[in-house]
């Protein structure tokens, strides 16, 4: 599997969770909505951070996609802020639903840009082997982050991932 397929799979999984939460809200099942939100939060954080480390950091050395990496990381930052805000509220009230709607809008926009604008550029920029190596690195990053119980509580500012330069990283 290459990194583009891996990222797409994650995007579909996250989209499904958004739909399930919306469904739970419609059914007035607040408990279920909040339970699925916890899964969504962890999946989104793992995805964004491993994607940033395995892919975005690498885009910085390529003039044609450098600006995309900065814009994408800003969006990752906004997504993390909204996730933290939603996590603080333990009730699905009007304010929670407002923040949830904005989160979904940002994620949808971000996913569309990655899949429709960045992916075609990456296909031109990187070889088949490089894209496969990035997938391997993204999986390793996820495993590494998953072992850190506090990972979702730590704030990470754009472009300063705590495990940048970690030994699990590979050159492509
Ligand atoms: Fe993504
Ligand atoms: Fe992303």
C-alpha cells in the first residue's frame, strides 16, 4: 500500500465516524455521540500527526508543494483546537454542535484539498517506492504515538512535532 491509499482509507474512516455522530445526535443518543467522538478525536489526531511527520515534513524541501504543507499544517492546528474544545464539553449542547459542524467543515475542506490537489502533485514528485516508504513510516509513526497514553493531551504546534527526527523516521 502506498501512502496515498493509506491516507485515503483514514479519511473514509473519519468520514464514517462523522456520519455516525450526526446519526446519534438525530436519535438524541448523547452518550453514543460522545463515545464515537472519543474515537473520532483519537483517529483524527493520530492521522494528522503521523501524516505531518511522514508526509508534510518532506514536502517542505520541495518548492512546488511547500506552501501546501504550511497551509495544511495550519488546518491541522485548527482541527486540534476544535477537538480540544469539543473534548472539554461533556454534553451535546448547542455550542458543542456548533463547534462540531465547524470541525466537519474544516476536515471536509482539508481532505478535499489533500486528495484533489496534493495527491496529484505527490504522484509526480515521488516515485512508487518513495510513496510506499512514506506509508511504512506513517504506520510506524502511528504505532509510536499510540504507545504514548498522553499523546492526545499534548499540544503540538504546527511543524514542531515532538518526534520529528525520531529514529523511526526513514529517508525516502
Ligand atoms: Fe489527511
Ligand atoms: Fe491532513
